[in-house]
C-alpha cells in the first residue's frame, strides 16, 4: 500500500471544525468519514511565542484539514522538476468526469510529465537486478498470460519496474495508489503514457482515493479482473464489498503489508475470504530486507530531508520493535541518538533490551524525547494526551502502513493551528506557543518524505511477482477455495486460506540478487546433503526456521 505535497509558501488560515477526514485505516469503509472531536487543552509552555492572541492573529499561521487534499486544491501546472511540487486546482478525476469521461483509460496529474518519469524508471531499473533478471528469464514463457491484475500499491519508480515486468510476463494491469501522498506524479504519467491504466496522483482526496481503486476493480465487458496485488487491503476490501460477484472469480490475492495481512486473516476467520491469498509480508525476503534493511536507511533520509535534524545526542523513542522498529533503532543508534523502545510483546522487548535499548512505557519518556517514531501497525499509539505533554519542537512521524498510529484527527480542533513549513512537514501550534513537528500527517514517513532504496524494493517486487505467478498457475487442489458451506467450518481452522510464500521461492529471490555482490554460494556435497537430509538445491531451511 498515496501521499502528497503542500504549498510551502502559502499562508492561509482555515477552520477545521467538522472537516471530512480521509483515512487509510484498515477499518475505514469507502467514503466513510469520522465525526468531529473537540478535545482541547495545552500544557503550559514558557517560550518566546507564549501569547496565543498574537499567534492566532498572525497571517503566517493557519489550520489545515487532515488531508492536504480535502481543503487544499491542486492543478495541472507544468512540471518543474520535482514531484514534491504540489499543483493547485481540481482533482484530475473531477476534470475527467466534467469532460464526459466517467471511466477514462487512465487518470494522472499531468501526462506531460512522462519524460521525467521515464528517466526515473530507467534509473530504478539499474538498481533492481532481481526483478530485471526475473523479467529476462520468464518473458518468453509468459507465465501470467491472460492474467488481469488489480494493483493497489505505492506508485513510484520502483513499482513501475514491477508493473512493466508483470506486463512483460503476459499480464494486463490496472493500478491505483494505496496511499494519497506517496505517488510520484511523473512516474504515473510515464506509465499512463506507455499505455497502462494508472489511476493515481499525489494529493488525492478521500473521495478520489476510492474512485481510483474502483476504476481498477469494476468489471466491464473488456476487463474481468482475476488477480489482486494489494498493499493494505483496500482493493480487496472494496472489491469484496462492492463487486462481490466479480470477487468470486479472483484466482488469488497477494498482500504485502502488516495491515493488509491482518485484514485477510479477519476475513478468513469470518468465513468471507473465498479465494486463496498469499501473505508476502511474512516471507523472509520481505520481512528481513524490506522491513529491516530498507527502513534502517530510509528513516534517516526521511527525517533529514524534512527537518534537517542533527541526530547526535537527541533522545528518541521508537514504538514497536518488530523488523521496522529494529531497523529504525539501529539507524538512530548509529548516529548517536539515545533510543528508547516501547513494546507489548515480551519477546521483542527482550530483544530490544539485549540490543542495548531501554524498554519503557511511552508515558515515562514522552516529556523528554526529541523524536517519536511509531512502527506498530496498531491504532492510537500516540494520542492527543501524549502530544499535549511533548516538548516544544518534538518531531513525530509514523513508519507503519496505516495512518492510525498517530491520532492526527485529535489535532483537528479549533484551538490548534496548523502551519505548513515545507512539503510533508507541518507545525502543530498550541495556544501557548508550543509546537510539534508532524511529518506526512501521520502517514508513512519514508515514502512521503523521501524514497526507498531501489535494491531492497527489487527484493520485494520479485517476491510479489513470484507469488502472483504461483497463485495464478497453481493446480486447483494446491490452494483451497472455500464455498459457502465450507465457510461454516471450525473458526479455529479458517486461516488455512491465507498462505505463506513457499520457502523455495524465498531462496530463489535471494539468489537473483547475489550476483550484484559477486557472491559465490558454497554447494553441498552428496554426503553433506544426505547427512542433513536436504536436497542439494534447497530449500535449505524448514518453514518454521527463524532467520
């Protein structure tokens, strides 16, 4: 599993009472908005800007709605060389509808940006050896011939390499963004210009977000989707709810996020998941490389690009010590940060303690830390009460998929002012002058404020492509499809239709990337293989092995 950019120099003040609130929460239905919250109150701050009256009268401060797109607008201005420049004007889909095209072949911000996007894709291809090798090896066999794939992921240069690989392997695709701020407009334009059905732009409104996904999911005379590649579960959720008959024709679902996998298991337990699904998020190649190594590099890049922070000596707290949290903690520690960790799981907490981090409750350190990072996949991790107690200038950001970890909506009250400092950076200003720095309005900081290392995305993309190939070509008996009667089975066994990627495929993905490092694998002798009870070509570890 859409993120955008703001107007750094625009100084406009708006009321936020009763604003419609977009959310990529796992429980949000299409079009659903949340009711207002009038909780207020700010801790006393004795600083140079302690007069609320002067603050509120200043034209330099303004309030913003939760989504940059729900109150601010965008247009199709000419490309200026960076996808961080937000356009102003109507949402692109509104222009299409107004022009009499309710179902356009594609919908992007500005198709004229395609040349810039193509260069971005070409750069990404050089750093994505695994997915390019897979494309070269399988393009003649066309293992995805006649596959019609609904894609709902982040749309950037790396995703474009995956999309074009799937097409080279025989698939037809329609793609939307899983996040309103992470789309690279120029890349979306390049894909649309190349003939792909792309429905995404940076800074989508809530309504536009669901419209784009529906354009991909809606069956027509020429489009009958039979596969889903999801990031967060929104495409699966919408298709199941709105196009139930077409959903039954899906041959398989591939999901890559914690949030989306959780939603799949919920559907499975409720007996509503009638098609097999592949949990790519918990595959070794995704968990270890995308979640750990990617976040270890991208968190620092995101924070530095957006805030110009010096990390040495800063105090930070990372909420969650899963693979994402581990990567964040390692990066912060390496740059001299004092790092605290919050955890609910005693095993993860013990890992953090033995890695040299202090395990605390958030309330114990919230007054003293300079940086707060959430990486739990949960909701309500950082609340308004926590933010009331933060020190002036505290930086708050999220590295989990969903925007529900930080209760941003609780900051949408008339007593607080929002100031757009730069793209994806907002000051939230209390009446007494205290301010916190919020990145990407609580959405994925590393995708909104910077970019991901292409090499790591190559690992994930190859894993996703192999999962699609496996589900699409597998015999009917390999992965179960549940009928209405079978959905009444014992609730404890209903998770059987969410599968993990076969270990052999994990190893194959890793092997595709080893030549980049000129790495040479040791081969087992016949005697050694017999002693270990293994096949000489793998798999080399059982499914329960923890890497």
